[in-house]
C-alpha cells in the first residue's frame, strides 16, 4: 500500500522535481513510520525517509518502501539528495510549513538552475 502511494506521487513528478513532506501525519501516510520528527522526500526515481538518531535504527528495521537515511544536518542532507537527483523544482506542504521555514529552505538549498 505504501509503495502504491509513493508510485502515484512519483508518477506526477518530472525527472527534475521532488516533493518534501514534513508533517507527521503525512510522513506516516507515505512511509508507514511514526515519529515526531523527520521528512519524506519523493523524487521520480526514489523515495527517502530521513529521521534523526532517535528513530534511525527502528526506521531501518521497519521501513522497506523508502530508503532510510540519518538526518543529521537538515538543509545539507536535503541538499545532497536534491543535487544527486538534479532536482530543479521542490514542492513543499504549504499548509504544514511556516514562512520562516520556507525562507530557510530558499537560503540553504543550493539551486541546480
């Protein structure tokens, strides 16, 4: 079921687009993993669950539909994946992110353009 949800989202994405999910409920919906912190990043090619050290081992053992990665430096870790996939457009949940978080993303994510 998780794989189907991820496939539906990735089918709408172009090769240079990604979706960043940080809301707890939505993160659980797309990963099947419950945590108070972390993100899901969905690209056309692959989906990731990034969680901090508190959840990393449990996520590695319980999540199979996404690649689980340790989230150590929020912007740097996101940026590495965006650069790796050559992402030019990043979609975010506007209902679940503050304006200041959007501004920090803009400041800290290196553009591939």
